[in-house]
DNA sequence: CTGCATCCGACCGGATACTG
DNA sequence: CAGTATCCGGTCGGATGCAG
C-alpha cells in the first residue's frame, strides 16, 4: 500500500495499488508460455500459415499451437482466414487490430529482455 | 519482417524484428503463472513475510511460493532476510533494485489489463 | 497442408504431515 | 512462523495416425 513513491506520475498511488489485480487480468489472457510469442510472430509477419507459424515459434508442437490459436481467436487477437477455393485447403492467420493494443506491452517487454540479456552477459549473477 | 510500421520511433524496424527473441528472454525469467504477481506484491508492500505474501498472492500454495521465491532470488529480484535473533525465526522478503527495472513492464501490463477488463465488460466478445 | 483424436508418459502442483 | 517431504491425482504435451 505504501511504497508507491517508486512510481512517478501520471500513475497515482491508487492506481499503483491496483496493478496486481490488473496485471492478473492481463496475464489471464496473454499469459502462458506461447501466447505472446505467437502474437508477436503474427505481428511481425503479415498473413502467415500454420506450418510457417510453427516454424517461427520455435519449439511449439502442432497440437499446442492449434489450441493456442483457438484461444487467441476467441479473445480477438487473431483472425483465421480459410481459402476454400483451393485444395488442399490453405489457411492463413493474421493479427487483429485489437492485438495492436498490446504494442506498449510488447515494447517494454522486449526492451527489458534486451537489457536483461546484456546484464546477464556482463555481470554474472 | 515488414509490418514494422506499426511501431513508431525510437523503435526501428531492425529492433522490431528482434522483439520475439527479446521477449522470449524476458519471459524466460519473469514468465510463468506467479513470478510477476510476486514481484508486484513485493514492490507494493515493503518488507513482507512468507505467510503474508501467500495471503496477498491469492491462490498460491506454500510449496509453489517457496520454489518461486528461490527462483526470483537467484535471478536477483528478491532479497531474503533472516532475523535469526528471534524464535520462531522471522524471515522477510524484499524486492531488490533490479526488480525496479521492471517498472515499465508492469506499468504497461497493468494499464493494458485495466483497459482490457473495461472492454470485456462493454463489448462482449 | 491443416489440423483433430488418441494414447500415454512426465511433471506440475494440491493436500497433508512434519521439522526447526 | 517458515518452510520441507511425501504422496498422488490431474493436466500438459509429445508422438503417432488419420481425415478433409
């Protein structure tokens, strides 16, 4: 409840004390091992197909990727586009406008990750 | 590789295309169900003891909290302080300066979470 | 190609009991 | 209080096979 002096404006003490709850809400949707990685991969490439996506998100299995994509689609982060006119069927995934609202989150996370890696290399904890 | 126009300065296209890797590095350390929540709880309160922490991070079991704290200590996010002069032993946990570098990450995540919750309430996806 | 169904082992983590 | 040890059920997820 105290200790909010670490955070400067425009984040008030009141907002600060609610960050746990809000972060929980965020992690509920984009938490987990793969969600953010998939969202990023989809943002960096335009339309992208299942197998290509699996190649980019290194280490993920088809089954897990499939489930994650369903989740992400339900939550409005991903659009699934089926090109039915062809055989075999071509399916493309594309990130939605709503996933763009994660821009700041992804920015700060990648910034921190980059800095952290540098720290690790220099100091050894 | 393209599509980086969504991101404005000072984040160049080159940095953008590396965000997947950097975010992976970040998630490797602060990813998972509990890590960030614990870090936030420790930042919001000053020194804090094990059971109190378990109460604040709702839903976590003693075993998991214990393991997570070891992890966080190894990675320099948490300091463990033992007050040996008393019996029973009093142990306090406190967040380190390094965990303050996560400020921006936590900010953006909680901001997003707050907005997302509002969106969910209004539109129903 | 794009997945889903099934099998099955690994491991995550809850409950409980116990120690210092 | 601050954890640890053990047990054990549930889930996660890899491998494989199959379908559209």
